[in-house]
């Protein structure tokens, strides 16, 4: 039997929609506002909204840090069967994110005027439009933190509907209100900002109902405030996610300045549509890569090295295929995409068609960069994750853009794909250096356990359970495990698989089994994605404990059960 990725791939697919929706919430409000403003109000207000994107990235820093840092760390603790620490991490990350974004909101409103003038590079008309849109943007910042964090924890709780609907409903309400406030009420660009507030207010109300529900696997706890040191671990794991927005803020601030300096308002108008459309590809590619975080975090906590490889491979292939689809659409239909924003000047459209095709060359490379960043983040290789983010976000693109800009508007946009290639090359060199200098076991830095491992997958079938038992027994005997212990391993595998077939209904038709031989103990781990089923504490309808489970308990030294990411995970230790 061989290990298949059926369970992990299905979990990835199940989490993908919710993660993309959650990622979209950071970009979609600005994109939708941009489309509506461009069509209703024209090119200059659209450019004003593009300039505020830097502030969107700035306010997303603490939200991303505490959302992805806290969520990933809580999954790692749950996979280690430490529910108390998972609750503490949830409580600290949630309230820290809300409080810090509220503080940022107050400071942002106080500095509204000078910030607007700075973003508009001293252009008074443009600064006024920026200020009108920026005020509501700062007001809604804590609401975005509440919606995003709730969606993240609902996602890893298996609550796919609420985690997906939270950002979707928020943005649908925003879109509807965009039309009402700007077109019907005539509020101009101010209406676009207040439409976003309205949308996220609805999302925050939905979030409150979820946070008050009893079906969650993590809960608020007062004990969190006695373990504030856990905040540092949250910050450590969440740093790569936060750095994405730090670098995006730096990149956008400098690239807007470079574009205005070298190409003027015409280049600015082209940039506003280019960056907005590029954000759509970021939503998909970043969502696909971020989906890996909780799955890889759980596998890292369980020390499942083969599972990490399978998940990384699937996530990489999926992300590349997805990015290629977006790339092909971008190359074939640039004019049609520009017209979505009300762009109708033939001269600008002709230039845009060329520049957008050039910029879109970076999309497939971006998929590789984002997936590797998520992998390193989830496996606590934070230095490499941070390096990728800094290289991709600012360190390569800004100097290259400034250099290429001297050769013309088309050369300016070539800096985007060239900088992505440079990021990949430097990252590979860093991985090689880290492998050699830190004495890692492989170039990916995956920790291999000091034991002999045999992991495989089987279908939920009684005959397959018998075959799994035979193979587990044979594997143990080949590796010098005493015959009595090897037989106990075989019986344990058969009985537990048998009970999964009988009682853990639903999910995919697959069970993952891992047998690990240590010097004085054999560990057996079983994973399935059926309904919650604890084999360590199960009584049938007659009130008698299931015979097979009783036998497994008698043969084992210890047996425990955990529910992580919708998986039933049972660990059995058999000493010899």
C-alpha cells in the first residue's frame, strides 16, 4: 500500500474557497470601489482610490499578523493535543488584533490631512479626493479585523459556510451601497468609502453571532491574560504575513512616486487600473497559498513529514495551474478588462494593453513565491519566509523599477516580472545556504524523525483493513520488532480501521495510517475525515463498549484521540 494525498487534498479543496474569500476581503473593497468609481465618477477619483491602497496595506499589517499567526499557531497546538494553549492563542490574537487596529484608526484620522497631501504628492485636487475616501477607510479598520479573524477561525473549525459568507456578504453589501450612495444619493467618492463601512458593519454583526455560538473548537479564556508571553510566538509565526503588507505599503508608495515622476498623470491612470486588476490575481494566488497554512501547521505539529511533502506538492501544482489561467486571461483580454473601469481613451488603452501584458508575466512566478512563503511560515522556518516576503515585496522591485523607468514607460513595467525571477533565484540560494550551514536534513528543511516509518492509505473497506493489518505486521517484523508486539500492531490497525469503516461516516473514502518504529515503542497514527468519532471513549447503542476498541486498548500502552481541521486523528503507543 502507498500513501495517497486523498485526505489532505480534499481538505485543501474544502478550505480553499473560504481562504480566497478571506484574502479577498483585504483587496476586494478597493477593487469594487475602483470599478464603480471609474465608471460613475471618472479617471481622477479612480486614481485617488489607487493612492489609498498604500493605507489599506498599512492597516492590514496587524490584522494579517494576528489572524494568520494566531490561527496557524492554534492549529499547531491542537495537533499536539494542547487545547488550553490553543484557546489562549485564540483569545490573545483576536483581541490584540482588534485593539491595535482601533488604535491605528484613531491615529490615522488624526493625521488625515498630511497623509492625503503626502499620498497625492502635493496635488491639492487629488489630495482632497484622497482625504474624502481615506476617512471612512480608517473608521472601518477595526471592523475588518473582526471579520477577517472570525473568518479565519471559522475556516479551521470546519465552518465553511460562515467563513466564506462573512467576506462575501460584506463585499456584496459594499457593491450595492456603492451604486446607491454614489449614483442615487450623489455622494461622490465619499459614498464609496461609506459603502465599505456599511458592508463590513453587516459582516461584523454576522461575526458576533458566530463568536457567541457553542460549536467552536477554540474559545475565549481568561487564562490568556496570565500568559501574555504567548503573544511573541504569535508575532513570530505571523510576521511573514504581516511583512507582505509592510512591503506592499513600501512598494506601492515608491512605485506611485516613480510612476508620477517619470510618466505623469497618464502613467498614474494606467497604474491605477493595472494595480487594481493585478490585485485580482493576488487574491487567487495568495488565497491558494494561504490555504496551505493551517494544513501544513497541523502536519508540522504531528511531525508528519511525508504529509508535508504531499501537501506542498499539491498546493504548488494547484497554484501554478490557477495562476496560468489568470495569466492567459490577462494576456488575451487586456482591453476588455480596462473597459470594466470605464477606461475609454484610445491612446491610454493602447499603452495599457502593452503594459498590462508585460506586468502579467509575473503572475505564474508569483504562485511559486507565495507557496514557498506559506510552506516556510507554517513549518516555523520564519527567516526564509521573511526573506521571500522582503525580496518580493520591496527589495527587488523598487530599485529595478527606478532603474528601468529611465528607459521608457514599457521598460518600467518589465521590472515586475524581472524582479520576480530575481526573488526566486535569491531564495533558492538562501535555501541552499540554510541547508548547509544549519545542517538541515534536506533543502526544504523538513524535519525527519529518528525512526523507521511506513505510512499508507486504504479505502474504507473491511478487506482493506485486513490487508492493512497484514502489511503493518510484516513491516514491524522486517524491522526487528518482537513478534508479539508486531502482532499487537497488526491487530490494533485492523480493529481501529474496522471501527472507522463502521462508525466514522461521511467524508472521503480514505484512511491514512502511519506506523513509526522507535527503539522501545511502536506508534500507530490513523487519520480520517468522517464525522467526529472518538474511539477512546465510545459506547454503542446497547451500552457496551465496542469489542474491537476494547482489544486495542488492552494491547496498547496509551491511546488518545484529537479532532484537528475536521480530521479524526488517533494515536496509539505500543511498548516492547
